[in-house]
């Protein structure tokens, strides 16, 4: 009998400990929730890229003839006008070619005079039947050849004079010299292509950014979209621009396809310079003063609670007491889908501390926050984004990350 009285207290203590332990596990299974507030603000979809600043119009000024640079009349950063002399090549050789061509032309004119006199004499003798018709025709042919030589000499002289004019290099546009590639005394050879002497930018008050956009983002880029960018020279300044052109020609580098997007930029302060690297951000879509929530709330699924689908269905039946089927939740989802909006589910923390699933319609997202366009939520609601001290069915901590490549223990799931 004494043993029975001794065992009873022990059993009671064990039962109390089991109750407390199971109750703690049950409470820990639900865990504490981390929430974020549903609030109003701006949401923007952005596309980022890098590009290079350049002048809208850049002209390479070269030489069409070969020669030695005898004088330069412009230098780096000089403002030049259209028709202004920029450089002079040594004209000695070209002037000699002009003189030679003029002499050849005089020679052909003399040949024409002689051929004309021979033809006139042959025609007179032929009429007197003193020479044959073949002799007359030979004289006529000599005259025609002399006239053809005159035209050839005239063309040669015109070409020589043109080359002499090319020895003086003029500015083709108004602008600023951004590059000078030769010095006085340097020889330029215009054999297959014209060598570049100057590079002139038309107007640096208006510039453009040539940005490379990945093929995954190019579908969202349109003419007229607003763009902003920064340059390393002014890290604290943000410059504004507008998308002017999406070029169709693809650029493939190591199997990566990009497209050139031209962004016009105003540069009244002349801070931006050609060749600067621009870190571009293009605003694809923008919403102001909209209801939004952290995107992580849309991915949250609590542990230790009924599944999201059944809970949402129960919540729908509570909100619609006239429905008798568990398909009421599905019908609401179908209604949202039919409206063209994206339906989703979110868990909020009620004032009594219990989580509640709510079906919502979402709009645009910038990755960190998502626009809410339905009326199921209001500003100030607490959306659940995490669960502390949650325990999964396998007995592991719900916040613990598991390496998928690590082999499981024998008998484990």
C-alpha cells in the first residue's frame, strides 16, 4: 500500500511534465510571426544597364590626298565654324602636277591645230582628186584623236586642281575639336582610306548615351521612356534623359545578346564629356501613392497551421455565409483571373494574434515591394513575412536552411 502512495505522486509529476512539454511544442509549432505593414507609396519597375556618352553628331575629318602636314590651324577643344581652315598639306608636289597637266593640255591643243590643218589640206587635195579617199579619212581620224586627247588633258588638269584644293582641309560642320591625330611634319597617306586628322563633335550641349540592354529586358523598352544615369566623375549627381531609339541590330558577345538603346541627354553645364561610362536606369513602369506590401509576404506559408488553400476556403465561407460549397474560394480566384489581374494569397496577423489568409490582386512589382490593387487589404494591416521558432513535421526548426546536396540520415525523410 505504501508503494502505491509512493508511485501516485511520481505519475502525477510525469503527467504534468508531459502536458507542459506537449503544450510548449504545440505553441512552438505555431511560433511567433514577423510582420510588415501594408502602406502607401510609389512602385517602379526599373531596367539597369551601362552605356557610353557620345556626341549626337561626330565627324571624322580626314585627307583625300597624300602629303606632309605643313600647318595646323586648330587644336584640342577649339570651337570651329563650317568652312574654317583646319590644316594645310605641303602643296609643292600637287602644284607640280597641275603645271604638268596644264602643259599636257597645251600640247594637245597644238596637236589639234596641226591635225585640223592636215585635214583641211587633205580635203582640198581630195576634191582635186590628187589623193585617195583613204588618205583623207586618215587625216580626219587624226583630227578626232587630237580632240579626244584634249578632253583627256582637260580632265587630268581638273583632277590635279581638285587635289591641290584638297591640300587645304576645311571644317565640314560647326562644332568643337575633340581629337587631333596628327602633328606638323607628319606624312599622311590616302591610299585605300582617308586618314583621320581631326574628330569634331557638332554640339556637346546635346549628347546621347548608347546603352546596351539585355535581350531579356529589351521587350520592356519603348521610345519616350524616362531614364536617369550617373557617371563616375560626379557620383553624387543624377542626370536625366529620354529613350530616343531602340536599335534593331543585335550585338552578340560570347553568346550574350544585347541591343543598343539611344538615350538623349541635355548637357547645358558641359559637365558630361564624350566617352564617359554611364550607369543607366530606365523607368519601365511607375505607380504613385498606391497600396503596397513587401514581396516576401506573397511567398510566406506558415507551418503548424492548416494548408493555405483550405484556410482560404474557410475564410471565404465565413465572409460569404450564403455559400454552401467549398468552391467559393475557387470562384473568387476565377473571378480575379477573369478580370485580367494577377490573383495571389497573403497572410495577415489579426488583432487577436492569429494569422489569416487573404486573397488579393497584385499589380506591378519592383522586386522588393508589390502593388496591391484589390480592396481586401487596407493601409496599416500587418502582413506576415516570417515565422520565428517554427517547427516542421520532421522536428527541425522552420527557419533552418537545409543543404539539398547533403545526404539524408538513414531512416530520415
